[in-house]
C-alpha cells in the first residue's frame, strides 16, 4: 500500500490556504487511498525567534483542527513530530550526507535569512539545516508520496537527492519519495496582497482568513479583498491577480460544497461585477469553514480525546520509523546498541 507523509508547521493559526491547499486533500483523498501519516511538525517552529508557550498552544490547536477538518485516526496516523525521537536521530545522519552548498541554495533559507538580517536579528543554524530535518521526517517512514504545496516542492527534491546519495554510498536504505501537488487551489494568495501566499505567520492579517475566524470576520476580509484596475471579471493570474485569487477560492469552496468541477475561468463568465463575486466568495468560504469551526468547539470540550489520539499516533509512528532509522545508523557505520 502506498505510504504518504505530510505535515504543517505550528507557526501561526491555520488558514484557508492551509485547508484548501493541504488539509482538504488529506481528508477527502489521502487518508482513504494510502497508509497516511500526518504530523504537526513543531520542531520546525523553533528555527526562528518564538514564544515557547505559543508554540505549544498552536501545536495543540493544529492537531485539533486536523481532526475537526475530518482526519480520522481510524484511517490515518496523526501525531506531533517532537513526540517521535526518530526524526532527530535520523536528521543528524542526513546532515552527514548533505553538503553546505545545497543547504544555502534553498529558496526559503535565502528569503528568511535575508529578512532576519534586515530586521537586525541573527540567523539560527537550524534555519539552514531544517530542510534536512524535513527530509528525515519523510524518509524515516519510507514514504512513497509527499503531498505538498508548490512552495515546498524544492524540499522534496532535496529529500530525494539525499535518499539516492545515501543509498548509493551506504547501501539501499531509503525509499525515494515523490512530491504530489494538489490539483485545485494549490496556493491561495493573501486577499490584500494577491501576489503573496496566504501565510499563517504574516504580521499583517487583514488579508488572511483563519479557519477559526467568525463568519462576520470572514465576510469583512473577503469583501475588502484587493481587486484590480478595470471592471471585467476574468481569470488571469498575471494581469488580474486579485480577481483570479477570488475566483480560485470560490471554485475550490464550491467544489467542496458539491457544485461539480467548475473552474475559475468558467466561474468568471457568471459575474459582471466584483461586488457580486466577492459576496458569493464570502458566502462560500463561510459555509466551507462552518463545520470545521463547529467540530473544533466540540473537540476543545473533550481535550482528553485529542491527547489520546496524539499518544496513539506517536506510538504507531515510532514503531514504523525505528527499523528504518536503526538500519540507517548501521549502514553509515554506527555500532548497534543491541
């Protein structure tokens, strides 16, 4: 059976982009077709300055939202990264396989380190090496596929390179995974800056729809979304990024609601004004998020259930990862502990 691994970093409240770009695919497709592992990758949240209490709080919230969105622990394995030691055990071995140059070429390292230096801060070593930890997250489980947004595809390519390199040097140990990009709404853009991804850790939040936003907040954000010059509603990502973003969000949300596979270009033909498009998009987003918010409230009232799901998930994850990590330790030349 195909095995897949994917995770979300608890650096902010989960957004509509997280749901349409990842979570919905996990819920409706991935957990049913494969041996699926989904992880709150909390160790990755430590690569920049952070509040420890906030990381713990957001980790718990993310896991609860995974369940609220529809992940079923009877169908998939849900856990927190730091609860499974094999991630960090394997990460060091892979650091001994990677090289400095390929780490410094990673696009996210270039962007985040430049931003940190511009703000007068220092760049943590973990920001440089965390793609290796991400590779360990994947390779420890022998994952065949990694569902990711297009901005993470480079990290999966690094994972593939490290797996092949290790296998060639030390003997076949790792499955070489491939990235799987969602077909619809792979990248939801900020409503106030439609040239930028809707990110959960942005400082400016007026263009970001969070999964737990109240309906009136959602409507206000969508109705105030930046559009483009002119008044014709067309789907053109380059020339009309604001309108294109609204059309893509509407297409994704109405598909969730059972409106078939009507694409953004076809939806554009149904509108003669930006106002009508915004209203329908706001309605669709509110309806898409409604069951998630309701289920999240129910789960928060029963915290013991969430804790038990995470405990059982980590136990299964450890059992899956340990043989591979032990094999990697022996292959690279470390003396077995047994």
